[in-house]
C-alpha cells in the first residue's frame, strides 16, 4: 500500500511538472483562444491548481516514518487535505474522450449513454462522499457520539462488531450518502453531535 501511494504521488508530481508547460483555453472578446505563452501558462497554473497540487503531494507518511513521530502520523486533517486530490480527477473525467470513442462503434442511443453516465457519476460521487462520511468517525475524539453508534448498537445484538469492520462502516456510509442524494430525508442514519 505504501509503495502504491508513492507511485501515485510520483504520477501526480509528473502531472504537476507538465502543468507548467500545458496550454489552456482562455476567453477573449473574440472567443476562446489557446494560451501558448510560457509566462502566462505558469502564472495561470500558480493561481489555480498549484497550491492544491503541492499540498497533496507532500509525503507526510514518509516524514512520519523517518522521524518516528506518532503525533504526525495521527494528524487526520492532513489525510483529509490529501482527499482534495480527488478534485483533480474531475478534470480528467471532463476532458476524457473515451466515451466519445466508444459511442460510435457500440452505437448506443444518446439517451442510454446519458443515463449510464449519470448513474456512473452518481455512484462515483456516492463513493467519494461515503469515504468522507466514514472519515468523520476518525476525526472526533473517542467517546463522542457519532452516526455509527446506533448501527453498532443494533448490530451488537447479532454479535457483529461494526466499528471494527471497515467494510461495514463503508457500506453504512455509502447507504447514507446514496439515500440522501437520491431521495428526501436521511432515512435511519443521521448526523449526530454532542449538543
């Protein structure tokens, strides 16, 4: 897992480096034009995605391993910031031409393709939100009421340890996010606080 994270970080580092040389579309009174001047490309990248890219590329795991500092390893806020890297994936999805290449040979009607895209985006968004929702359990101190408490109490009567099983926590949070996004109300899982 650690090696995989380093490989992904290295790919994002290459992407960050290439962004300094990648032209972008800018709006002008005459319409849209490609910006090819190096100085403008660098300034544009520095003012848009660079800060997020730089923060998400800092290898906090590597620092914590070298320093042996358990306090640095426990900083969950840093892990939450790294989740912001998902925003970059939305750019990839927006510029992807894979769907356009598959449209013609398969000859799917546009309505079916649009429905599949909608479902795919909904499932992907539910996954991201479920991951963030499940992370909220780790962000609060032990003993603080959380949304998983009611589920854990009901599962306990069947001898199931919900908190000790990450898959059960993920399924519960995915259920909450999908139910919230696709219907009205929160269903049987709701947010909690200490007030």
